[in-house]
């Protein structure tokens, strides 16, 4: 049976190299026809790249080597094509130094299309933050203090698990390390979502304050730490790295396994004040479209519909959220239909502009009186 790797990025190249070490022949890389850029550079392009809809994949092994956040379209495509032998590959494979004694099969998981496969979900476990960046996309510098209770957290994860096979779950905020029961959240995540990769997204500044039990729980549950590299974090990165390595905790910087440690110095928004935009077009191109967001028993295509009440409360704005902007998980009968809905435009997308407003990153903007940073400014 022919083996293909779905993906054309650095991860796909690394997976190909590893599989070839184990004697697997890879026939080619695959991409969707809406992927315009060929990201493979020529020195690595020793096998062809095919448009996936141009070949018969029904009798092939297909390994999806893409970032979990962006693999949703691929899953939908392969389901539509009735492909049976589809595998995900865990990014954990990138942390292996040498494979001599490794069972490589543990990094691959066959996707069972019987249960709706939800590639990605994120959740604020704490709303507030210790850094308070200007224009924080999750409104963490202007919100009231709030963290999810253990009961609600568990209830929501059980609901998600009943309806979906969730692949990747990110705990974030605000600053998730501010949660008083972080170790318990991790334990519950692992207990309920047994096969799901758990990731904590943090500015990292509180890692040196975590107690031994929490650090050990992170390590024991194979949680990945994704550090957002702001200037204050960069200043203590050696210390953070020392602690995480001491506990054998895997970590990445800025959600990227391959890039240099670039400090984040720009933020951007595309939120405008009126519903004046072509949401259909914008939602196909905005980066937020992948950020499927879980809050209080509901899932939305991105964080805006489920967090916008914070902005409305603070600045007396009138952003409206409709029932079509989110899905109540308990009401879901067919998980695949929900996933399809999440892939499409939601009414709230009309608030987002095709023009992106970029501004310099700044911290310590707790309770800003100006809405500046959240909405697109007329130039
Ligand atoms: S570090 Fe900044 S961007 Fe991240 S949650 Fe905190 S305030 Fe928001
Ligand atoms: S509301 Fe739509 S267009 Fe705006 S960030 Fe979310 S997904 Fe993108």
C-alpha cells in the first residue's frame, strides 16, 4: 500500500525523514488545492507533492503531519473521500533524540471516523493575567478575576468527550498558571480525555513559582508547555528552561517547534465596530478561525463570541452574539455536523475587517480606559 504524508511544512519533512529511517517508503507529500504556497524547499523536496484531490487515496496509508490547530480541513477532506487508513502523528516525535529503543508506533494514531474527530479546542481556565498586554485578544487585562471551577471544567470535558474524539486541547487564559488548582485540572484533563494531547499556553513568568507537585503533575501527564515569548519572559528564559528541563517537561516557544526564539513585539486586531464586512471572505483568511473555543458548555469557531461580553461591559460597546455564533455541546446530536459548522463563517465574522490593525506590544495595561488596541483604527 502506498504511503503519503499530508502536509508540506517542516513537520511533514521531519516525519518523512523519521519514517524513512524505519524503512518506510513515502510516495509523496499531499496538499489541498486551496494551499497556494509550496512550503517545501527544494533541498528537501526529494519526493513529489500531489494535490490530494487529483489522486485516488482510498487504498493508501495517509499520515497527517500538520499542526493540530490547522488540520481540520484535511480531516474533513479525507472523511469526504472515504479514506480508511488515516493516521495522525504526535509532535512528541520531535522530542526523541535517537530512535534505537523507541517503539515508533506509539506516535501514530489511526483516526476512527466513526466518532467525530475534533482536531483542536482551547479554553480559558483563568480569565485574568499577570502581564496585562494592551489589546489582549482574550481581554485578560480588562476582565474581572475569574477561573473555571473544577466541577465546571470536568463537566465540560466529559461533555466534549462524549461527543468527540478530541485530538489537541490547550489550557490558556489569561494566565493559566494563576489557577489555584492547576494540578487538578491537568489530572482531570488526562483522566477524561485519555488520548488527547494536553498543552498549557503561558507567558512563563510564573513557572519559577510553581510548586513541586504541580511541576511533577505536568511531567507525569506528558503536558506540553507552550511559552509565549514576550520581553519579560525572554529576560528569564534561561531560568524557565532550567526548571522545565529539571522536571523533564517538554516545552516549545511561540507554538513553534522549529523557529528561532523571536520575541513577540507586535499585536494585531481585525475587530471593527460595525457589521460592515464580508465575513465570508474574512473568515477564510483570518488566523483566529482555527481557535475553536470552549467556555461554559459551548464551543465557538473562535474566542470572540464567548468572550466579547467582557469588552461590551468595559467599554459599553454593543457587539451582538447570536445563537448561530456558538454551539451548545449538550444539544449536539451529530458531532460531524458541528465540526462542519465550525469550519464555516459565523455571523460574528462580519465584525472582523479584512484590514488588520497592528500595534506595538506593551504590557501593564490593566483596565485601560481607552478601547485602543481592540478595534481596527481608521487610518
Ligand atoms: S500574556 Fe498578554 S496576550 Fe497573553 S493572556 Fe496575558 S495579557 Fe493576554
Ligand atoms: S469572528 Fe470570524 S473572522 Fe473574526 S476572528 Fe473569529 S473566525 Fe476570524
